[in-house]
């Protein structure tokens, strides 16, 4: 499995950001998509089980059947600044090639702040496996890193790509199955 960084944390507008990452997996596009559409797996591959430490999912409340467009779910995620309580809706679900959901969340901090994200997973056949590309667009109601530009750059250009890569590596590993 190999990882490639994409556009990392480019600031598009005040408090609006984009970024992404890509991994190669030995798993077929169908296997990757099946893991993504099974929302219950997100807390595993996007959690501590596959090495996500900086930010990761703690809990998810979702249907048991595979997600389709319109499926709604709730999750709780950990960050070093507080717990995010999120509500998400699947907006695109094209078997074996595309899975996207929109999230709105609130961090339980003092004061709390809110954010919205678009999580997009594109899956392409690649040799005997697949390449999974993750794109994220997000906007926060509170300026992150109002302080020095260096802190914002470190967060957007280094920390978030590490979080995304850890999640993608976990997704790929789960789709590949037991070693």
C-alpha cells in the first residue's frame, strides 16, 4: 500500500479549506466500496484499531444495511481539543467508484464551535487492486489558527494529511482482509 498527498490544506476562503490524500490498495474497488458503504466499519478503520491517534472516531450510530444516497448517521470523534458530535448524510453512493457524505458537527469545547465537511472517496481500479483518493472540503465557524500563519500551515499541511493517510491506510487494510 502506498500513499500520495494531494492538495494539502489550501485555504480557499476564510475558514474554508480543502485537502486530500490517496492510497493504493491490493483490494478490489468492490471490496473498498463495500467497506465504505458499511458505515459500522468507519469507527474501526477510522479509529484507533488501525493506528489513528491524533483524530479518530469513537462511536457511530448508523443503519446495519449498506449506506445509499440519503442514509443518515451520527458519530462522535476525538481530537486533542475536544469531542466532535456529528450528523452526516450520504450524498453520493456509486458502487465501486464513489462514496461521499456531508457532515455537520459541533465540538464540545468552551465556547463550542461548529463545522461542516464534505468527505469524498473516489475509487479507481489500479492493476490487481485499486487507488482510493480522499478529498475533504471543510468550513469552521471559528477561525482555527487565528494566531500565527505557521500554526495554521502546520495543522493544514502536516497534521490533517497525516490523519487522512491513517484513515485511508486503515480503510485499505480492512478492505484487503486479514493478512
